[in-house]
C-alpha cells in the first residue's frame, strides 16, 4: 500500500470537472440559451480546436505511459516527464482539455460553456495545478525545479 501523503491532494479529477461543466453548460443552454453569434468558419475552427486539444492531451497521456508514471493526480507520481509535449507546457493534458472545451463551445455555439470556463479554470489552477506543483517540488526537489525553470506552466 502506498503512503497516503504521497499524493498532490487535488480538489477534483480534471476530466470530471470538465465533464461536469460540459453537462452544466448544455443543460443551462437548454433552459436559457446563450447562443454565440459565430460564423461557420469559426465553428469549423472550433472543430479544429477540439482535434488539437485531443491530440495535445493524448500525446501527454502517451508520454506519461511511456515514462511509467500515473496520469491520475489522485495517485503518486513516479517520475518527472519532460519529453514530448511536456517540453512546451508543464500541464499539456489540462491545456488540451481546455482547448477542446473552447472548441466545443464554438462548434456548438454554446455561450454557457465559455461563461462556465472561467470558474472551471480557477478551480483547475488553484485546486489542481498549484497543488500538483507543490507536491512535485516536495517529492522531486531539484529535478522538478530545473524543469519548472525551463518550461512554462501552461504555454
């Protein structure tokens, strides 16, 4: 059994947060529509953002698998991953989910998704990312600090 203190103590699993906000956004839109006035080209761009977000996040997930560390922030980290898309962002899975989320808002013209994105990003930043950073700094010390000095948090 692993040490219970060997976890970042995040407030929520990020995919569940985004799924909850997605459901809430579409539900609110059904009750009180807030339609984004975007032209067809922007809707197509939204589709491109969805694909880009999935590819970016998927590459991050694959890098975690290759390194043999946990992608689930509720489980202990076993390595600092600094290859692949982790050279561009310390949080590419979260960036990918956010980009795909904005793409969904544009593609389906659901304004509520953009409105709810603000509190979702606040929860992600303070309730997930900063907690993970403190945990990784504590666990991996100099190795994480060197990585943090080289790579931006988001982009």
